[in-house]
């Protein structure tokens, strides 16, 4: 689930499930694409 600094200006609403984030999404803070993130169970 997206929590930190997500918002309409980044194209992602807070609380959006990771599976619903578009495949071409890029982190606005670091420029890394979704494919480079790793799911971590907490």
C-alpha cells in the first residue's frame, strides 16, 4: 500500500494497493521504477 508522499500530483492516491500502481510508475523521490521495488512483509 502506498503511504508516503503519494498524492494526485504524483498520479497515485494515498492508500492505493501496490498491485494497482501502474507498471510505468516511477518514484518521485528517487526516480526508481516499480519493477525495482521489492515487496517486504511486515
